[in-house]
């Protein structure tokens, strides 16, 4: 679980990289879930929310830059 305060401190480039890494991890967890080897299915929900949080921060930055 990523803290929103920690995410806001990251640069935009770091945030984009973190989104990519988290999506790759989410893909791996989905494959494990499909194979029945995922121990904690709640991890899927947590990772999806983390990606959404990071995308929201990026969108906020984009809107702040345009206004």
C-alpha cells in the first residue's frame, strides 16, 4: 500500500516509472490468480487502487500546468 503523501513527493518521471512497475506486478499477480497460486487475492485490489492513485496525481499535475 502506497501512501499518497509519498507519491506526491515523487517527480513526474518517477511516478510514470512506478505506474509501469506496478502494472507489471499487477499482471504477474493476475496470472498467479488465474493459475490458483496467488495467496492473497486482495493484492489485486490494492495494486489497482495504487495505480489509480498515481494516475490521479499525474492528472492533477497536468491540470495544474494548464491552468
